């Protein structure tokens, strides 16, 4: 049976009532198949859809109805104004992570020359975005997953920074670099406590990689393991910036103060919801 865009939108929204933002999901999926913008859907709401278009939309809506995240279905996610390829096997970029990039912008001028490392790069959002914003910077992006590195490498090509970002398959909690190699180290490590992950949404638990999320009982195992190597790999006055869990700020400040006096100016930046989100420090 033929349907107009507006009729299909209504049907899809009703089918997706159990997922986050059902109307937005319906609009994004339909616009993706029709290769148009969401505004075009409004402007052409009475357009009748071909059977082939309806079939493609039905397939995508069924996936979303089953809880698959919209980013995986579309194969892309925006981060800091850039479009990134994503797929199952890499963490979906979150808006909160943009605060980390903003903190880098506060520490380096746009024309600064510096060497950075991105630990646990995933789809490469941090490494590629930093290289894009700082055309004189060069970086090394590390991840244990070969699938993630393939996606990150393709994203670096898409955004024209592949000549300035190298990708390394390795466990970033192990020593990887020569002492005093970097001016900046950034990371969005796993930091979700096990108990919190067990109560997470179906979309997260069933589709996103657990290894990119969970870090032991309290969510701090990765941080404990990587800090000794970060301290050695940073140059004097080099910066370390990491995304953290909303409940970890005070614990991490104490951890730095008690165990890593080489770091100074340890600060916690909150996100727009007022939660602890980024830890910032420098090496003496």
C-alpha cells in the first residue's frame, strides 16, 4: 500500500514509542533512505513513496524498533561539527566528550606545533578532531581493536589528516612510548563501574562494546593502569586530559595528589548537566 511521507512518519513514530526520541529516529531513518534533510520531509510531506523506498525504510525501522542505536543504523555520528563513520565494535561518540576537545583548544593556539597521543581512540573522534583543529599538530592514536582502527583510519582520510595521525594496535594500559614523547595525551577510557553497566539501557548493553565502557568494580581500573605510563610519556609541562565518570572527580583528584605528585594543576571540568566529566592536569 502506498504511503505519503507524513503518513509514514506517523506510523514509524508509533512503532518506535519504546526507543529514545521516536519522532527524531523516524525522521532520520526516512531522510537517510530518501537522501534528503529532515526539513525536506516537512516541505514534501505529501509526496508518495515508492515501494522500494518503503521496503528500505521498513528494514531500518525494524532494526531501530529492536533497540539498535540510530548511529549504527545510519553508519555515522556527528562530533564537534564533523561526521564520523561508526559501526558496532566502536563506542558511539557522546556530546559530553566535546568538552575534552574544548579543553585542548584552551591550552594550545590554533597554529601550535605539538605531538599528541589519543589512548583508546575508537572511531578516532579525538585524534581526528584535534588534528583537524590544529593543522600543525601530529598524533598517535592507539586502540586494541583492529576493527576500530580501520574505522578510525578511514575517518582520518575523510577529514584529510591521515598524513598527521598514525594508528597503533596496542593495549594502552601497557608502556608503549619513549619517555617524554608527547606534549599532550588525551583519552576517553572505559570508566563505567560494573554495577552501573549491569543496569544500563538495552541499547548500550546489547549493541555497544562492553570493553570500551566497563573498567572494573569502581570504574577506575584503566586509569590506575595507564597513569604510570602517561606520566613517563609526557614532556615537562605536557598536558593530560581524560574523560571521567560523573562520580569520579573527587576520587581522581585524591589519586593524583596522593600517588602522582608529578602532576600539578589537577582540575575537574563539569559537563552541561553539572556532572564531573573531564580531568585536566599537567606534568612538572
